[in-house]
C-alpha cells in the first residue's frame, strides 16, 4: 500500500483580498423540512471571513455569478479565486493540442472563467480537496452550527434561508474571523466603465448573417448599428444574456 501523502498547511495570505476560496456544499441544510440544497460560499484566505454566501437548489454557474456579485458589492474584486476543477470553473476544451499552442490560440474558458478574466482576477484550480482546506473546514463548521440555527428560526424554504443568511454570516465572522498580518486590503473597487451585469453573464458566439441579423434561441434578431454603418456578413459577434 502506498503511504498517505502529507499535506502541509499552507500559510495564510498576508492581506485580505489576495486570495478568496469558493466552493459549494450540497447538504440537508433544512433537515426534513425541505429538499437538500447547496450552500455556495466564498471565504477570504487571510482572515477566514465569509465574504459572500447564498443557498441554491444545486451548484450552478448562475449561483456562482450571484455569489461573485455579492462579494464584489460588499468587499470589492479579489486578486485571485481558488476553486476546484468542477465543470463550472473549467472548460472541457481547456486542454490544448501542441498545434493550438504553437498557433497562439487562446485557451477556451468556462462562462465563469471568462467573467474572472474580464474582472482581472487570477483563477487557481485546486488539484486536491486538501489544497482548499480552509473552505472545506468552513463547511464542516457551518453544518454543525447553521443547521441548528435554521431549525431554531423555523426556516422551511430556501427563500427564508437566504433572508437570514446575512445575520448568520455576521455571527460567524464575529466569532471566527481573525485579523490579517497586513490590514491593507487587496480588494479593489469596480472601475467606472465596468458593468457587473455585462461581466457576470452568459455568453454565446454568433455570426452576422445577410441583412445584419443573428439567430439566437430560435429567434432572428436584427442588429441596429446606427449612423448608416453596416456590419459585414460573417462578422463574429458575442451575445450576452444577463442574469435578469
């Protein structure tokens, strides 16, 4: 038998916002009062502070978009995000051939990966669960505490659970968050020209057809360019579908 691998604890980052770990935990958070659901959470590596959290029926891209939007509005844009290799975070076509690498083709990104690229946030994908141990231990603590808290509050639906989440997060942070070695925050605000709605969204590639039209979800749309400018046929465009 192979001996177990030793996983040495990684030192915390010195500044808040340098690294944020994201993950989801599918569990019977409301016990037998409702179906099992996923808690999506983002925890700051330097302080152990929960910077965003929400309940979803399951882990999905929209949920992580909403989680990221919540974090940016509260704290700002982090320098890097640490996640697992779930298909939400990693495109199935991410592995390039030697020919593609030599041709300089860009690495295909998942929908979430494209959003992080636009935000200027580095995306680190963990190779083992132990690598993102901070958020794994967070979920163990929350399963011990929040299940009881939700039961005491008589929460029976996912909507009610999300309403009491801010209070639960504040209690957790007051109890477990620690002071960073360097109090200077590495979170940065959103630029004036950036729109979270147009960054944290779903994207599709389309080609302009004759008459400046595109086909999208079974419908044909005419592109209004204005000022008598025309868009040549076969021009590649991107369609963005926002969360609303």
